[in-house]
C-alpha cells in the first residue's frame, strides 16, 4: 500500500524528457496520472480515488480448513459510507469499476503451511480466488498482498475470506478500494 500511496498520493512526481515545448513525459498530480506529448499540455490518463481504506487493530484466529471471513474493525477512510464493519462488507453505492488491494500478515505459524487460499465473494458467492498458494511456507512471517479489479452494480457487496490447512493467527490486514474515473 505504501508504494501505491507514493505513486498516487498528493506529492507530484514527474518523469520527462526534453525541454520546453519539446518535453514529453508522465507525472502524478494530486493522485491523477497525467501524460504529455511533444508540445502538448498535461492530460489526465487515469484517476484513482481512494474510496475505502480499512484495517484490523487486533489479531484474528483462523481455524484449520474453515473458510473464514476476514474482519476489519477500523475505518480510516470511507468517502461514500460503503464499508460496514458490523458485517464486514463493502456495499457498492453506485455502478463502478474498482481496484481492490488486500494485504494480510500471518505471524509465527506453528506448522509449515502448504496451502493459503484467499478469495473474494460477491453477493454471497465465490467471485474470484485471489490466491491459492501451494507449496511450503515455513517462514516466521507470511505477508500476502493481492489486487483485483471488479465490476460492481448498486447494492452489490463483496467480502473477503481466507482458508489455511492449520490454525493460524491473522495479525494484520488492510483493505483499500479505489474507484476508476
């Protein structure tokens, strides 16, 4: 999330070649990605607005082989009042394309994890598996950072679930939802 905030944040960053009217390049300007061609003015390429940013302030126990909803109890930003911490759902206020960034930390798993499944559910049904990691994960800290793009209609809701083959503690999680415009 830090990299995305640096790229899309309020700090203006410019990469350009040439001088004066011959300058071409790209830049961020208050969260707006802009481009400039030879002799032209800066034009918006893409606008991403951080609509929702939530995280968890306490750990969450994940039971082995049980699909468990990820809970977020701290709202940092919610421009349209779309995130509900009571049922841990993002409820879409209007038709939109969104970029979802989800990050999780599992600290000190007591056993080597061979499978971590992270999924997004839309309106109560599996929409997309964001990751289905197979292999051996014996690190003392496992960090997952996943993104996906979704098309939502008014009143669609999304929720996030995790499943592992052993009991683990989810120590940190964050969710950021960006609107395309």
